[in-house]
C-alpha cells in the first residue's frame, strides 16, 4: 500500500505536470512564449522597423526554400520598414542533416556570410538533404564563399553552436511550431509562404499607421 506521504508527493507531482501543461497550451494559443533575439548575423533590418518577422526554418525543407525567395522579395520591397529574424527548426526526423546545416550556417554567419551560405544550402538541398554520410557540400559551399573551413568545422562541432540551434527548437516547440516554415509577423502566426503573403497584403496599411 502507498503511505500518506507518498500519496501526497504523487498528487503534488501530478498537479505540477497539469499546471505546466496548461501553461504551455496557453503560451501556444496566445503566442505568449518568449522571443529570444536572433544572433545579429541572422537578423536583417533596423530595430525601429514597424514589421517584425520571426521565421522558423529548415534548410532541407522545400517549402522553406520557396519561402526564402518570398522573404527576399519582401525585404526588397519594404526595405527598412521590415525586420527579419531567422530561427532554426531542423526537422531531423525526416531531414537527417538539417541540424548540421543550421550549425554550419551559423558558423558561416560568424564569418559574415550567413545569408550567402544559407542560399547555397536552399538552392542545392536535394544534393545534401538525404545524404547517407556527411555531405561534402558543406565544405564545398564554405570554400566557394571564401570562408575558413577549418574554423567552421571547429565552430559547428562546438557545444555553443549546437546549443544555439537546440534553443531555437525548444522555443519553437513552446510556441506550437510544428511545420516549416512558420512565421510570426508582429506576433501573428503564418504557416508557409502563402499565409505570409496574405499577411503582407496588410503591410501598407500597417506602415500608414493602421492595424494589421
């Protein structure tokens, strides 16, 4: 039989799990989860921009590749009125090298070439995304961009690089992200480039002082 003290501990543990579950569900429902700033090399546009977009992406995801083109176009059209912050959400269960690609992209970013390296990953994702062994393309793209590959290897293998990607994933899970790409435009969720474009139709009104 379970004594009274043990029963109380079990009940307390159950209550804590229940409260934690409710808090997570509320955070997902109302987008209450905290937004950590992306590293400077993954953030484009001024802090004063009226449109702030957080994008959770996977370099091996075909829809993310198309969304990247949409984001580039929005940046051209709206210029300093828009601020883009990239977040990693590698779907490692179906894209075995996505987490590595994210780490290498960040390490390229530390050498000033995040966007350029990311563009090469997107453009050629069918070459490395389902590779049976470590893709040689990661090194090829570094050399093509004139990056220090030895330094990138050490960086990508470091606990800090891996932790940075893992924190993005944890944050995304807390916010209820379950597909890529997922955007938060001034806090409002948009899944895929189509929903992003739907929200973009309201940007002009927002920039004029209206509501999104």
